[in-house]
């Protein structure tokens, strides 16, 4: 079985992960031999193959975005047609009635289109996430936590969000703007819960469930329908 080996400074544990391409990534301490790694891989063969099949099926149903004219892109859970007009200026316009995103650009290469769409998604995600945090944070005042000082958005390879309680900074994946509003709220609440419990303990999940009882449904949507992670 093929795999990607990453050496770590861990003392004992060996970690297994199936990336978005369906590749097996193994994180193993520098002291662990290759034969030991491959023995454990063989022991977990059924689990690995099952997960690889799930991810490859999802990838087939939800291929990576294509940045070309007339390609389709999600925005707040709805599909929009991407249009490109060559002009002497740069702009992005969203038409919610016609369900189109029009890019005005001097350049019509895939790279240029992707960069302009990324900047548009980043701007829209920051604006929306500020609104959603403002909506949800009052529910957390009872826990005597400080209101986040800053909300950021950027592309993230493996996370939809990140909370740093010590600095009061919330960072979200700008691609989250592709998801529907309820799924976005799940991620916002998830990160706000980390202000109370900076871990994934039972107390954390109990608090999250008190606000969003069906949070597992939204987590599954992020793993399947809205999955956009890449290298």
C-alpha cells in the first residue's frame, strides 16, 4: 500500500490521515522503523481503504473548482455561473437574481480569475462573519468570556476555522462563504465555544450541542458537499 511518510518529534504515537486526494499520510516518530510503520498500516488496511473510498467518492461528486468562463461556483450554498468580461479595470459583481458572478479583468487566465474570485470571497466572508459573530456572541456572555478582538479570513488548507482565546483572534477559511448560512453558523459557534473550552472535551461538545443540536449534519456537509481543501 502506498503512503506518504512524515517524520515527527512525537515520542510514541503514529498518526494516520487520508488527505483530500485519497492519499494515506502517516506521521511517525523519527525513532520508529519503516517495518514497524508498515506493520501498523497492514493492521489498519480495512479502515484505510474504507476512508479512501469515501473521500474519492466525494471528490468525484464534488470536483475541485474550475476557474474558467461559464464554470459554476458555490456562494452561500447556491450555485452561480461564472462570467468573465475583459476590460481595462478589475471588479467582481454578484447578481443574486440571475445567479451569476461576473469578473471584470484585464486578464482572462485561470490564475487571474482565481485570484480575483478569491479576493471577492475573502471580502464577502469577512463582512458576513462579522455579522454572524455579532449575532451569536451575546449567547456566550453568560460564560464571562471576552468578545473576540479581531476576525480574519483567509484560505486554510485543513481547517474551516481557528480560535485563539489568549489573543481574542478568530480566523476563518475564506472558502466558507461557499457554504449555506446554517453551516457557516455551525463553524462560527464551534469557534466561539473554544472561548469557553479551548479543547475538544465532552464539555466542549455539550456546549456546542446546546446551541446547535444537529451540528454533526453540518460537519458532514463540510466534509462532503463543501469540501475544498487542497495542497
